[in-house]
C-alpha cells in the first residue's frame, strides 16, 4: 500500500471529467487549511488505492474521499463531507444531511451518469499547474 500522509485526506476523482476537474479546482481554492491531496481514479496511484480498498469502480466512478487509516466515503457522502470542511456560506451544506443517503445518492448518481453529456470530458487527465502540483499524488 502507498504510504499516504496521515494528516491529509485524499480525494480520488474522475480525471477526464470536466465537471470533476472544475470541482477539484474549486476545492483547492477553498482548502485554506491544506487538508486535501488528490489523485485521479485513472492514475496508477488511484488504481492501487482503489484496489487496496476493494472498491468496485463499475459502481463508484466519480469521487471517493479517503481518510487514511480511518475510513473512506463515496458519492454524496464524500461530497458533503468535503463541503462541510469549508468556511463561509459552505455551512449551508450541513443541511444536506437531513436527506437520507439513498435519496442523496439517487440525485448524485443522476448527475454522475450525465456528467460527460452535460459538461464534456477530456482525452486525458488534467495536468496540474506548478502552483498546485504538490497537492497531487503521482
């Protein structure tokens, strides 16, 4: 298993999805406490972590929040747990917990299923700029 920093949370994301890439850039912008690191699901590191966690990427192919040594979260739960860590108006994201996970995931799956059609996709994974490269596992 890859030795991941215990003080960071890893976000595994779909590296060819335009919506996912924009979301990652938004997370980086709001991650003022430097809590997150990132890897695409398509990367060798991403594939190794997914294999070690025994996650079926035929069922989960868009976002995974992994807290090394603690737990991992998928779909809407991962997204909400990420949003809950930001300040300001992001406090509103706590309201999403009132909806049962099954309902949240129906909405999440609908968006995930249509993300390429609505937002497009890249031929290859995003290449991070020099400014943010340290946040990405390679």
